[in-house]
């Protein structure tokens, strides 16, 4: 017994010392823990964390369990908010295309486009050159002049006459979907797109892009041999037609005298994605009913390849996403752990949100913002961490959203030691990440990032390239800001600051905008919701309000973001247009001057 007491007396102080150091470790953001989180999230075993995939789900469970171990509770249910996403599109078994006695073979002679409707058509085909209907100041080209395409198939060459030029006036009009929309506006009931030899000598099919929205008519990509058969009664061939159009730079359209029968079928393979939503109750009886949200998306590009936003378009490989955005998640976890083990750190409740579907168009954060499970008016601010792992030698930390609340700019600068971290500040509340979903709900936002780099959206964004010591540097001012926002007696006052064009979205467009933040996620069917309307911009001046659903522009339908972008590309500064919106179930026509 005495021997046992002696052992206990010896071990007890040692145990207390271990516990003391352990607790101190919890209160620090450490390189070791940051690296462990990033190593796992960006590992090959998670296969790039594509939204709705197994790796994406494993990441969600990992994040939830880590937060639970720090003392965070499930915000709702089991702490995982589920929503459906499109994993991929595949050509269905009902696809068919025939001409006279010839039945073309799916996958060999033709394929449906991702933006095709599931419908069929039996009609005459008309060749309409490059499918242009351009009436610009310096460029005019109308392939529909002199031909009747109403209720017919239109056979169109892909691309444009200047595919060898990186800069060309044709670029804004040469997209496949844009050409289909132009043909549809001219009355076409179906479209056949074919690649000329100059554009694609191999004549290969591309993968179906899961992010495309339907154009509501059947659309096929046909091989040149199949197109030549359809043209056989005219004695013309695609190679000759492409050469003629490229050399003359003049439209050449005609009826093919061929009746084509076709039916398209696109099947969506759906999956379940999960947002992680966990809460650490506030330490003050009154302020605990208000919230500070810390967010970071955890999804990435999976294996990349065609149809993804990978910059290595010809590479099928794990896109590790160590910086984008395992870095943001790991810093969120470390800050959450520090807050949870620091007494007096949070009078308000801290909500940690980790989103899936960001890479698909802010799907997860949009879903949470529309189905929050909390009163969003009680949110003091949303802090978004996205790509925070590549602090450069200049030690510059970029912060957007400092104009979205009174006093934000002063707050973030006062908590920073400029000898350690230099700040680049932007007022804008709208940008290419999940904070935009909250800004659209009138919530003050701060978006932290160390910026883009050459490994962005490639397989080479790996854990060994992360600047872990740099993450430690930026963690301190971010923590101090969170602490201030969690404890300040007064709730922030939201202020409009933006939006501006989303920087992360590469849209080859010139011309005008309405001045809205559109619903990129496509939550509304048969229309496009304005999630934010910028004061002083054309839409606001014309009477548009946040939440209005745009259904048509100048009488032409708008079913989704891609339709909207196509419509707006047709207009010029100073032009007046009629925008039909659905507001509280009532259709309203707004006259908007651009």
C-alpha cells in the first residue's frame, strides 16, 4: 500500500505537468496539427474530395469529429447538413440519330451535349455556317439571313474562323452553348454541331460537363462523316464548307434537303454532399444567442479532367487541393480548438461551417444560407478562410469585405502587427468564395486568403508546398479579430459594399451588366434569382429588388445563369431593355437602361 502511495505521489505531479503542457498546446495553433490536418484532407485516399464523392464524405466526417473533440456541438441533427449534387452526366440508352436508312451509332457517330434537353425531333436540317448572328459595331455576320430554320434542325460548325488566334473578335460568340441559344432564338427546334478539320483534326468527343444547364432543345455533337452523309444530297462536305467560310469570311447557309430524326437523353448521376455545421455555445447568457461564423470549404476537383475547372485539362489525377482548401479547413480547426480552450474568448456562440460544393458554384454555402437552421439576423459576421496556405516572402494577407460593416477596416488593421503581416484590403463583400452567400443575406463578411499561385487547380497543389509557419503568422491577427467580434457588446451594422464581377469565374464576355449578384448555384428552376442588387446600378435604378427572379430579357427566356450571360452579351451601354421578373408570385416588367 505504501509502495502504491509512493508511486502515485511520484506520478501525480508528472501527470499534472503533462496535462498543463497539453492544455497549453491546445491554446496554440501549431505547425504539427496544421500539417496533420492538411496531409489527411489532401491525401490520395480522399481522391480530390469531389463534391458528393466518398472522399468528400470522409472529409466531412473528419472535420465534424475534430470539432466535436474540441467541445463543439451539432448545430442541427448529427452536425452534417445533406444536399444533393450532380456527380456526372452520362448519355442515356435512348439516344438516337438517323438519316434516310442510316442509323448512326451513339458514342461513335454522335453524342448529346450536356446542355441538351431530353427530347426528340424529326425535321429537315439546315446548314447555318458558324451559327453566328452578330451585329456589332466592328463585326457583322449573320448565318441565318435568307434561310428558314423555324422548327428545324440546324447544322452548325463549331468554333470560329480564327481558332489559331488567342485574341479574336469572334471569341465572345464562338461557344457551343451560345450558338445553340442563338439558333433557338431564330426558331430552331434542334441543333447538330460538327467540328471542322481546322478546329479539331482528330474529331474527338469531349466529356459531358455536369455544370451545364439545359437549353430546352435537343443538341447533338456529330462526327464529320455523319455530317457529310446528312449533306450528301447537296454534294458538299464539312471540310470544304469550313475552308470556304474561313477564306471568304462571308456567311454561306442553305437547306440540306435531308430529314433527320433524333432523340436525346441525358442522365444525371446524383450524389449526396454534406456541409459540416457545429456550434460552440457562447459564454454570455445574452450574447450566446448571437453568432460568429467561421467557414471554409473542403471540397475540391476530384480527379480533374475535362468538364472540371482543372487547369491541367489533359490530366486525370488526384487534385490534392492542399491549399485549396485543406489549408482553410485546417486553420479553421486550429482556431476553433484555440477558442474552445481559451476562457473568455467568446461571449457569442461560435459556429464552424465547412462547405462542400464550393467548386461547383458555392452550392454548399448557398444551401446553408437558404436553409440555415438558425436566425441569420443574429449572425454578427461570417469569416471565410479560403487558400490561406501560401503566404509569400512579402508576408501579404489579403482581406476582402472590410466595407461590409461599420468599423471593419479599423478593426482588422488594429489587430495586425505590420512588422509581421502586411494587409491588402478590399471593401467588396462579393467574391469567388463562400462568403458571397452570406453577404447576399445582409451579413457582414471577411474573406481571408494568401492568394493564387501556379499550382492552383492542378494536381501539384500538395501538402509539402504549404507554408506552415506562414499559417501560424496569419492565425494570430485572425484569432484576435474573431475574439473581438465574439465579445464586443454591440452587434455589427451591415453595410453594402459591392458586388463586383466574380474574379474566379472565367467568363469571356464583353459589354454590360445589370449590377446584380446572380444565383450561380441554380437553386431556382426556370429563372435566375438576383441574390443581391447593387444600389446605383442599372437593375436597382430600374426597380429590381433582391430576391426577384429574372424570367426573360426583351421577351427571350432566361432559365439559368448561362442563359442570362448569353442574353446580356447581346447588349450595349446606354441600351434600354425590358426585364421580366417574378416577385412574390407576380410577374413584373422592368425597364432597365444599361
